[in-house]
């Protein structure tokens, strides 16, 4: 009896092993067939998108008859951002081949994976009645993220309020997609960002982080209001954002932030002063070469270097500072400038005219 059970177990194990090998071989073969099919579809689609009008017209009917699922998979995996004529050709193909209707139907599917595909492909839909904001409100975070990414800058501008709301989304992928889309929208988003910063107390840090990447003078007054915030994170992002402004407008605000009690804020404010390039800031920055925090001293040295000959003159003066930390930082920055081949500042002159200082 035991021997029969033993043989039965070995037989079952052998059958499973054979089945596993056969299944693997079938799966590999299917994958190879699918890869070859996708390659043929991609080659034909490339002619339609990127070749001359005559060549594209010649393969148009052939592309329309390609297997829809394979065609959709290839379009979804295109690793380039289509623009211009190629973009318009693809949208015309979507209309003529029924892909547009297919995408619209999938946008309301119960299966989130199909809605993700619809979100990625909804840029192909040209129907004016199609609501692009529908998938921005989807219950699945990946659908929301892909829906944001699929919007053109113009479409992003049309959905600014929804995208601003998604800056506070629980999912990191959605928040990152929303920030990137607002950066793509650019200057057109500034009025809404200002309105949000002045009237809304939700996800202000995310909006300030956006402002730090948008160089627009219209933001200056609003940033000035947040420079006095009790929240150090807000003051830090404000100091960073001001580095994109015009020197005449933002320098007075940054000069206040340079004296902040938080060393990170002092460092960022000094770096922003160096970035805006106002030589008049050099005398303000100089004393911070003696700051108790290394990061502030480092930021001061780099900012003075950015301010050109005026800043390097201040650095040279600090080579004689009684503070060893200031002397060390000034020497490091000046040595680095010399290695880059920058001209040395003029010699320090005795104010009584006795000649060059030692």
C-alpha cells in the first residue's frame, strides 16, 4: 500500500513537472508571438506618424485594420511625447479606427486597470462633450495620476482648480503629477496659485514649492506675506522661491530672512541673494562667514563668489578676519575661484594710502 502511494506521489510530481515545463514553453512562445506582432504594429504605426504625407496615407487603411488591443498597447507604450503633425495624425487615426469610442467606454469601466489605460490614452479623444475631469476624480490613485499626466498644458489650464486640489492628494504619485502639470501650465497658473496662497490654508507648502520653481514677479507680494509665517517650512520655501525674482523686488525680503533664527532658512536666503546677483548684498552677506552654522558659512562663501568681483573682494577681506572659521571659508572659496581661472579681486589698499594691505 505504501509502495503504491509512493508511486502515485512520484507520478503526480512528474506530471506536475511536465505540465510546468509545457506551460512555460507555451507561455514563452506566446510572448514571442506577441512581441513580433507588436514590432510589426510599431513599424507600421511609425510610418503613419513620422513619414511623409503620401507614405502615411498609403498605410492608413492597414493601420486601421490592425488588432485593436495590440494597437492600443503599442500606442500606450510609446516612449516619446508626440507633438505637431504626428500628434494630429494619431488623433485622426483614433477617430477613424474607433479607438476614441473604445477609450471613452473604458473610462467608466469597473476595472481600475482599464480606467488607467483610458486615462493614459484620453489625449486621443477629441469629442468636445467628453469630460476630461472625470478621471481626475477617480477613486484609484494611479488613475488620477495618469489622468493628470495625459492633459496637455491647455487642458491643464482648463482644469486648474481640480489639479490644485490634487496637490493635497493622499497618494504621492498624484501629488507629483499635479505639481508637474502645474509647472507645464506655467505662467497661466500664476493667478490661481496667488489666489490659493491668499485664501486657502490647505496644502500651502506644496503651492509654495511650486512657486519656488516658477520665476514670475507677480508672486513677490504673496511671498512677502509668507516670509513672516510662524511655520519655518513656509519661510524656507519662501526664501527659495524668492531666488527666482527680480533683485530690486525681492532683495529687501531676503535680507529680512537672512537674519532668521533657523540656520536652514538663513542658508537658503543667502543662497537666493547670491542667485539674484545684486552686488549690493555682498556687505550684508559678508558677516555670515562667521555664522555658528557651517551650512550658513558655506552658503555665504558661495553667494559672495556668485556676486563677482565685489563678493570676492569681501572674501579677501575676511582672509584677515579674527574668526578662524571665516578665514577658512574665505580661503576655500577663493582657492576654488582661482582653480576655475577667475581673476583675483583688486589688492586691498590701506585707507591712509600707505599701500597694499598684507
